[in-house]
C-alpha cells in the first residue's frame, strides 16, 4: 500500500552496520558530523526548525481585571510597581535595580542601567503617571531609601518576590493563567504595535536589538519615540 511506512532496520542494528564500514578509518566526532550532514543531503532529509510558538499575551480585559484586583487592596507601593511595569515594559531584572536617582520626573523618563546585553537605555512613562510616581519617590526619600522599590527593611525587591506578588494578584483576579513580569512586558509592546506605532519607534525603549533595523534605530532619538508613546498612551487600558 502506497501510504505504508517502509520497513526499517532497528537503529541500533543499523549503527553497528555503519560502524563496520567506518571503524578502520578511526573517525572522530567532527568527521562523523560532516558525514551525516552529507548523508542527510543525499537522502533529502529536512532538518526541522525550532518551534516558534507565539507567547501568550493577556487581553485588555484580563489586564483590567488584574489591575482591579491590585487596586482593591489599596497597597499603594504595589500599584506603583505594577503600573511601572505596564507603562515602561522593562524586565523584572531591570526594575529591581532601579534607584530613586534613575527617575526623571520632569522628562517623564526612567533610566535603565545595564539592561539586557549590559546596555543602558531610557524608557518613558505617561505624564498622567508622574504625580503618582512623584509621591512614591518622595515617600521613599523620606524613609531614607535608595531603590525605587524596597521592603520595609530597606532591601530592594527580589525577582522572586515580585513574581510571587503577581501570582497573588492573578489569583485574586480569578485568572487561570498567571500574569508574569514578562507577560506585562509583552502586553505593552504588543499593545503599542496594535496602535500602529512603527517598530523603529518601539525599539529605543523596548531594549530589543534588530540587525535588520539597527541602522534605522541608531538615527532615532528617544524624543520622537516618546512623542508617539504620549499620543497613544491615553487609550491604554490601565
């Protein structure tokens, strides 16, 4: 029958047959690798590519429900932290290292020092978030803090601690899938893309590198990106 799979010699037995042919040549790993590369070509065997599953990104409704769960607790520091995630799209490893001096309230910008790839960058936040963030910064200064987000023992938040916080609020919101720090990042970048903002304007503060667009990105000032950001951010769900 044409659809039947051809009968194959067990792999172990076939390996022994091939070993008899090759043993006298004392092959090393590099030689065997090259032989099998040519063998794949002769047999027209395609090499499967890596799986490219799209990451799950929460919907606007899910983000609203998540934020509502945070808001109901009236934990101001948690609200500021989660809004900082949502508005800047920074990574959790970057957020836990933010110092009070990294916040520029006049320019509505936060400096990310030694982000991914050991690169510094500046990310914007909405003008409407400035007053809330300023109150948080002032409170941290009055308490003698150094980092933007610290515990009552004046220790900066940990990656694990923030992930647990988000898990707790996900449960309070009655959501089946946990919203992790990276999901908040994915949400912002995806949302900006849906607003029609060009990749070249998203990249300066996303921290992504693109070989294809690197030359374009290098000519873009943050000011232009931030203008587009401020144009669409009033439509943001939170």
